[in-house]
C-alpha cells in the first residue's frame, strides 16, 4: 500500500512539473513568435519593396502543437504557395525569416553557408544590405562563392589544397580604404 501511494504521489509531482514546463514553453514561444512575426513582416517588405509577408499560426489555440505558416507575396505577384515563387524569391523569403529570428533573439555571431547562391544581382544587393545592418551588432560568418559577398567582408578565409597534399587556410584582411573611405583610412594611418 505504501509503495503504491509513493508511486501515485511521484506521478502527481511529475504531472505538476510537466504542466509548469508546458506553461513556460507556451509563454516563451508566444513571446518569441510575436517578435519574429513582426520582424518578418518588416524585413520582408524591405527585401521585397511593395511586397507583403506575414507569419500565421496554424493552430493558435494550441501553442504546443501549432505550426507556422509563411505567407510571401512579392509586389505584383498573387501566389498561394511558396513553391510557385522563383528560387531566388524563396531564398530571400527564407532569409527574411532567418534574419527576423536573428533580430528577435540576438546572438553574438551567425554562421550561414551559401545562403545567397540562388540570388540574382538585385536580390543579392538587398541581402547584402541586411548583412551590413546586422554586422553592427554581431559577427557574421558566411561561406560563399559570390564575389560581391566576398567584397563585403572584413576578412576572407580560403582553404586550398595542393594535389596529394594537405589543406591550408589562407586569410586576407580587407583594405581599410574599401570599408571606411580614403579619408578615414588616412586618419587611421596617421593616428
């Protein structure tokens, strides 16, 4: 009898802990979702001028089980499915979401791997404007083959390997003039 009561008591305690954790998850998720949704709408309209992007919960009454629906309508397009967007538009939409998360819950650094590979020149320029803004707050590490992305970097790292040899890392710091203009570079050298 006493063992059975111990088990029941332990079960009640566990259920209390589970309910408390579920409530905490709902509170944290609701707050994070609200921030990300607001930032996504703002960033989407910057990446797609005249466009409209939003996030919607698939089951707002059940935050522990809900999904998130992404609505993305670039200017002049009335698409119902993300799959109908071009590859570049899908990439830029995903980047708007990613940067909305970054802005909502900041981190000291972000690592991205060829996220801009599908972007044309106009969309690449929009992506790089976001990179420029976020570099003020954090370090961005971007794996890229895009020349313009590399030109935006403070430091470039490359990995080379001679045939049959081992790999070697080479690095190059960007010229001060390129980042800050020649007057600032001259002032920095004089200091």
